[in-house]
């Protein structure tokens, strides 16, 4: 029975380890202990409501057992672009037309934009290699919908996720090679590191400010605009199955797509239901460990979420065993939220 | 003796054959007879003082009357429409934090040259290019400008043909214009000659272009003149014009620019009261012009300036009693 909870001060070592493991491309988890310590501090303060809600960055960790070590993490940035400028390219078009000349031409064009500022971002998803099993990835990813559903007022109605863009086996991003690199000599991995290290804004300021006509980029760069990294394909599919769609914005470094969905229209948010707790004495007989349900409490600072293969429901009441209730830190009569994981998807580990 | 005179309707057949002989097409003149006739009509109205912005066309004639060269002046570049160029500018992409400082060349679409006086439409028989007829035809325009100073701008530009390959294609166009038109250079160029450049230029991409994204061969060709224009460039430089930051938006060729009053030819012009035949005094060659508008004529005359008169041993058709402009064929490069 996996457990998801807010990150705590004591998780620093685990956080640093996971940041190191995640490698290039998971920009929000740079291999930089000092920076990760700052992130942790901010997340802890966010859960303790010591920050204004719009400055909050929530990080959750997953444990495979009630007392086990963190094996994965995921995050929610309440509002992007608040403390530094948030850049994307918007995929637009320029149209040239002349009846006299018989010309009608649509030219795809990248417009530098800050339009996603203020949106809520799902990010920082990482699951350690050995724990990529038993639908842990799905559980971790979708746990965020439960938090959003429980505290919608803390978030923007606009929820986005930025998908890692395509790069080859050597970590080379054709988009970076075709565009960004021309504007300063730096390898993508270096730029990516600087970005994650809080230098994103410095790098963004070196990027071209005027629109970029896509046909002026080399073919390899053109081909990967809006394409995701092969390892990110499952994550994209999962988001899409929950109602997220590409919104026409791409990352300025690797051209990875952004996906977006209104908070109240996220399938997981809509699937979720609020019930009341009843404690029952039951011995779990089902040997299946593959979870089908997420259950969370609605306590902000002590948010807890568990996954179960089955739930026992009696109308508006959810029956929990004492052990489950303890993990969820709820008592009889407390509200809980449930959400079905969708049927097994091919990407489920 | 060669004569330069305003092109008239009867020069149409000669103009048409000249245009078809020209190995380098002119983007400012069409090759079709009907369109040429239209251009001549416009030029005639300009010479007649009916249209201040009409592009003027001058013909170079041999003694037998054959027209063997043509050139033009656009008094007001763009006429009633914007005149398009790309300005080669730079943006500095710098970050003190990241210790990066890079200058990025950028092409900005510009109308700044609109309204300047532009020399254009120059072509002549190949065999004459290395003779004094080249100077006569080219600089006769300055004589015309000097004689009608108030009709022209203070600054002069001359757009030089850029790098075209043997098939007449421009690599600059291929990497820039063609992306937005789907037309190859020759087709676009023909459309320019047909409809004027503005209608095409209006379709150029409106946002600045980072040249770093262009292929290296194109970057190298920016503002580079076609090798065949060497003589024209040499002349422009002698006149004191300089390569500007502006390039042609179609083929990327350079635009030379300068103040008319500072041009060496213009500064060397003298006013005299006529040309008179008299033996024995010939000392040097002069460009000589008389008449206004439709009656303008410019010739090369060997002679000497005496008092207020150009004396020449050769009998010319020029008057000995009319305001006359003379300009030495050989220019001293630094007059002062």
C-alpha cells in the first residue's frame, strides 16, 4: 500500500539523490544540492501556509510502505511566472496573401510569449527506477488531481504541464542545436542545468525576442517542435487521457510541448468524490496489489493519500480499516476523497 | 557622337530589344512591350512636368539614332508607396550573470529609404560598358538632377544587384523570400517588374530576421554585389557614395547611399552660357547638358572652358547661347 504525503525537512537526502538520478531533461530537478535544499524549504513553507498561496510550490513524496523511504516525488507550482519571467514559444502563423500575385502562404512562426504566466503547473515528477511497478507512476501522477480537487481555490483554473522535448541518445536536442545554440555557445545539457539552477530567466533573456519563422530553422529542428522525449511519451499519454491537450506553447529550449486543461475539467478531478469515513473491521482478502483507487484526506498540511485495489462503499460513506484510516490520518466521520485510477494503460508500470 | 535624351514612345522597339539582350534582368523594368510602353508613358509625363514622382528614363543614342543604352532616375523612391529594404542591424545578446556577450545581426524590414532619389534601370550594350559611353550614360543622370535640383531629394541611393547564380537564382531569395511566397526568384523578379516591387515587398515577412539562422552561404552573400557590377560600384565609390546598412529585400544586394551635394561629379559641375565651335583649344572631355525636361540632352564633348563658354573644335548640335552644365569626364577624386 503506497502512501503519498507532503515532503518534509527530513527528506532532503532522498530529494538530492532523486535529483541526481533524474538526469538531464528533468529541468525542475537539477543535480544541485543547495538548490534542492531551497526547493525543499519552499515546499515545506508552502504546506505550512507560511507563503502566500500564489507563491506556493507543493512537493509530494511517495513511499511504498508506511515507514519506507521516499521512492518518488511530484509537484504542483501554484502559479508560474510569479518570481521570474516565464517564457514559452507560442506556435503561430504568419499569412502572406495576394490575389494579384496568386500567393497564399501560411508560415508557421514561433512567438516568444509570457502568456502562461499565472497558470498552475504540474511538474517535478520522478519515480526511482526500482519502484516503477504496480502503477506507481500513475498513482504518483494522479495524486495531484486529488490535491487540486480538494483545494481548488488555491490554484489557477488553468492547469498546465510542460513535457520534456525530444533529445537523442546523447542528450542532443535538435531544436536547441538549430535555434538556441546560435545565440550563445552552450551545450543543451549545460543550458538545461543552468535553467534548473534558477538561471532560466538569464538564459531566456539571451534567446531571440523576435518571432522565429519555422522554415528558417534546419529540418532537424523543425521536425521536433512540439515533439516529446520518448521517455516522456507515457506521461503525455496519461495527461491526455485525463483531458489535457497541447495548448500551442512549446519550451524555448527544447520545443517540448505544454499541455493544458481547466482544473474543473480534469477528468481525475471530475471523477473524484467526497465521502465520509466509517471505520470497519475487515481483513483484506484480495491478493491483488495493483491499485484501482486513490483515497486522500482533505487536510491541507497533513495531506495523505493511499492507493487501494478495492474500496468498500456504502452510499456516501467509505469504509476504511483502522490501518488505512491511520495512514490517512482520518477518524470516523471525517471527509475523504476517492478517485478511480483509470483502467490499466499500457504505460502503467 | 553619343547623345543621352529622354526616352520617348518611338524608342519602344529599341528599348524592348535592349531589355531582351541584357544578360542581367532588371528588376525595375519589364521586358514585355506593353508594359515597357506604359513605363515610357510614365517617364514622358515626368519629363513633361506632369508627375513629380514618375521614374525618368534616359536613352543613349549613337550617331545613327540607335538606342544602345538606357538608365533611369526614380526621383522619390517608392513613389506613392513604401520603398522596402532590409536594414542590417545588430542586437547584443548579453548576460553579465552568465558571462556571455554576443552581437547578433538582424535584418529589419525598413521604409527609411522611401523618398530618396534612386538611380535605377541601367543597362547598355555589352561592348560599350568599357567605353566613355558608360560614364556618359551613368552620369548624365547627375547632370539632369543638377539641372532640376528642386525635383530631387537631398540624398541619392543606388541598389546594386546581389549575388545571383548562373541560372539567375538568388540564394538570398531562396532562404528568405521564397519561404513566404513559394515563388522562385525569377518568377518573383518578373512579378516585380510587372507589378512594381512594393506589392511583392508587402508580402515579405514582417518580423526581423536573425541572420544566424540563415545558411552560411547566404550570410556571406548579404550586401555582396554581383561581380558584374564592379564598374558601377567603382564609380559610386569615386562619387563618394558608401555602402549603406540597407540591402535589397529580394536578392540581398547592397544599397549605396550619399548626399547629392557632396558627390564629386555634382561638385565638379560648372555653369556656362553655351558651347561654341573653335579649333585648337581642345584639352579634355566634358559631359555637357542643355535643356530642361523633355528637351534635356547630354553629350560628351572635347574642349576647353574659356571664360563663360565651352570651346570645342568639334561641331555639335549644342547651342552657343543657352544655360549649359559642364562636368569633366575625368574626376579628381579629392576636389578639395
